[in-house]
């Protein structure tokens, strides 16, 4: 499942990583030609956070996760 997210501040990144880390499935963030593990705070900071980032969730049963991060989803 793919969504587009926006992480505007350092606190947004920290809160997003804390939310993703609670779940067992993999989540990737893709910006241009770069893809990083969404559970890696250092990886996220290596992306261009000034524009929306594509998020790919590798699980179909992710309703709780999406509800938890709904403030970051731009679509």
C-alpha cells in the first residue's frame, strides 16, 4: 500500500519513527531515487524533507498504523 506523507519538523520525524517502530511490518520511504527504512531516524534525515515523501507499507492489515499517522498523510 502506498501513501504520501509530509514530515515538516524534527518532532514530526521523531513521532513518525516512534509510531512505525510499534509495528512488525516493513515500511519504506521513497524520495526520488532513494529509499530508506521508515524505522531509521538517520535514514529519514538523509531524505529531502522539504517535499512530500512516498511511503510504501508492506502489509495489507495496516489500518491501526494509518490511523496513528493520519496527521502526516497528505492524500
